[in-house]
C-alpha cells in the first residue's frame, strides 16, 4: 500500500483536480488579461501597471530584505520606477528585441530593471552572480547582448574587449569614475521620466533568454515569449494557490528560471505581495524571514529543505510558522523523509513540482487539492498532457520506465534555442512530443515518479551543470590531458561533481595540484561547477570516435555493471 497524505482541508482556488483535468484549456484564462480586450501585449503591464488602476495600486508588491537593506515597494512604486528604467534604456538607444542582461546579486534594482526592460520590449537575460569570466563571456557573446546591468565589483568579470556588441554597462552601485559606455544608474534614473510609452506587442514576442546546461557543448539560450504569462498566471493561481492577503516567498535567484517564472511572473501576474531575501543561505536567517514577515506561501528546493533538516529540530522549535499556509518544492527529487519532516515541524505538506528551464512553467504538480504520494512529482497540470514514451514515441503502459515526455504546444514552451535551431529540434525529435531528458514512470493512478536523467546532465543542489562545460574548462588547465565529469549521488546536494582526469607528461598527482585544478574551474566557470572530488586515471575510457564514456566512469564509481562496451576504444 502506497503512502498517501490527503489535502489539509483548507480553502484553495482549485477545489478538485478531476473536475478540471481533461476539460481545462489555457484559452480559458485569456479573459483575465488586459490584452484580451485591447489586443496589445506587454509583460510588465500585466505584471504591474494593470494593478495600479484598481484597489491594488498601493498594495505592497515587493518586500526586500538582506543584511543591509529592508525595503518595501507598492505596485505604483514599481510602475513608476520601471518606467524610469525603461526610459533610461531608451535613451541608451535600446530598442525592441535587443538583449539586456543582468549580472548582479539580488536587490530591488534587478526587479525594477527587468520590468523596465520588458516595458520597452527588450529581451531580458539573467545571469547568476556566481558566474566567473568565462561563463559570463560565453553567454553575453552568444546572445550578442547590447546592455549589461551589473555592479562595480562584478564588472571585473566582463571583458568588454571580447564583447563588441556590448555597448553599455549600467553600474547599479556607485563607483568613483565611469569609463566610456558606463552608466551611473542612480544618476540616470534621476534624470529619467516617470511616464513612459510602453512597447506593445504580441503573445509571440520574445521576452526572456535563460541559459541552461546540456550534456554536450556550450550552455543553451532558452528563449521564452510573452505568451508564457498565461501559464505563469494560472499555475500561480492553482499550484502556488496565491490569494489576496498572501506573503509569498520564492527562495530562488532570478539568475535561474525558478527565480523569474515563480519569483517575478507568477506572483505579480496574480497581484501578490512578493518577498525577496538577498544574501546567502542560513538556517537561522531563513527561519527569521519566515517568521518575521509572516510568510504564507513558500516555494523552495529539496537541498534547502535538507539543509534546514540537518540544522536540527531544536532550531525549528525556536521559531513560529503560524501563518505558513502552503509549501512547495522544485529542482530535484524531493525525498519522502523530507515531506514527513516538513509535516512534523511546519505542520504542512511540501508540494513537489516538476518542470524545466525549457518548459518555462509547471508541468507536473501536486495541487493543494490532491493527495500527495511522497516520492512522486504529482500529476500533469490541467491542460498539460504528459506521458512515458519509448524512443519511437510509443506511449508506454503504467509502471514502465521510459522517457518523460510532454505533448507539444503549451503557452510557456520555449520557442528557440538562441542561435541553434538544430539543438532546438533535438528536443522534438519524436514527432508530437517534447522529450525532457528525464526518465520516469507513471503509476496506475496517473502519478509520475522521477527516476533520473537519461543524459549525463548533473543536478547539484538543484542547479543543472553540463559535464561538457566542466570538462572543457578542466582541459584548459596545463596539467590536464583529458577529463570526464559525472554526478555522484550525495545525501545533501543530490549529486556532487566528480572529475576523472588524466595528467599531462611531467605532472604527478598531488593534493596541491588537485586543489589548484579545482580553483581553476571555480574561478573560470563558477563555484557550483567546480568538482568536489577528483580521481586521477592513466587514461579515460573513450569511444572509438574519441568521446569520453561518462557512463562507464559512473558505473565504475557506483560499482555497477558497465553495460555495452562494443564502442570502446580498446
Ligand atoms: C531538471 C531541470 C525549473 C525547475 C528548476 C530546475 C530536475 C526539476 C524536479 C523534481 C526531480 C526535478 C529534472 C529536470 N528536476 N524538478 N520535482 N523532481 N527532478 O530547472 O535547471 O532547467 O533543471 O531538474 O532533472 O530535467 P532546470
């Protein structure tokens, strides 16, 4: 008998899954948007401006807190500030479709800036602040970004000489001197106008470009369009269950898709008060945030829950979570013991959700009105058709392991891999289906159970790392001849990065050398991409065509059979 945790009986937007599954159409929500009557679409208008013509005008839209700043902005404040930023971009000559990137820590300016960019029809590109020069350069160059919004410290990682298309850097904090092409944010905002002519467009206009990792090649620029808002809005309503008096906290950084789709779009499309906590993770700090702000809806990740769990129940007992109403998780498998622990310490079920950068919004979910089966990701969101298919696209019966696939065509589906149509087509190689790269099975009641990745993509602490990008950086180090990188199961981080390397002639393995190599990846790519473990081999297993066989390395690591070795070199 499978473990089942029934709903808690609270009031939710959606009362019953069965009543809408199979009948709901995304078209049903069009009438909730301004463009339904005007025919003119602008993301920021629907996020912010729309609310300022009614009772939400002076409602708190953004609560911001870190160790140095505590601020609060109404919808009207954000409307005016984003107008100013939009005007600032216009004066820099930015026009519709130009890429405006953001490379900075969480702060109110990121949110104001992204909204302002949407207002003039620019395509927003978020970059995680931990990226180092190599990672930043690859992404800005691929997107041919015209403007970068950043800080005085982070701009040191931006080699402008290698980025001919990058016309302006907007420096958000102050610096003593401004070089040609650098803009003083504060001053330029003050010189901007508070009213702005918005760029109106269509549902298919490009809106945001998120870079994500695959198993081969450079990171891919996943492009989403304005029409994705339909799905952000309705999943915000039904899955996050956002209600008028909620204080909503999504812990993700806007450098990742969760931090935009569910840290910006879903909450504000629903007119919710959105809390942003800057700075690093600390169990104490997070609990204080939950308590002091009276957070009611909380969206986080398994790694964070596991870290809170390992901080001990004595800590949890020091705080009260009386206002907490709804808790959700995304990014990696949510362990059943974490769900049981959440029930014990918060008195709430943790609702798992499954989706990807490429899907743009929730695909498989646990709605508050559904039974939870710990260990399962839930069921498809109404309007989404998910299935387990074989490599030919045949739908497999319940309880068979196969490719987790989604019938193509949903509002937030990516529309392009930037500059790389061939990569885009790979996702749709089985006609009619989007192939996720995850393997899973569906039980006889329609619940989906995640089993792993089909490819070699690593998921460490909920962040996707492409093994190829790490391997490429490793072989740039003078001591490294060859490298193969795998994800190794880890109780706290889900997976850690383990690198197998062969050294060049004249180098001998030592802790010092390996530390040096680790630092080389950390400073060249980012901290989360740096291998935590190394193993030095004479030679790496390769196919006859020279491809490193990560599968063999992984099997060896896990003590499993290596499988078919017919293509191995010797
Ligand atoms: C990959 C997507 C957009 C969400 C944040 C990550 C894994 C995501 C779950 C889950 C098990 C999950 C999958 C997926 N993943 N959610 N609930 N259970 N695995 O977005 O960086 O695009 O990564 O994260 O492997 O393919 P992402």
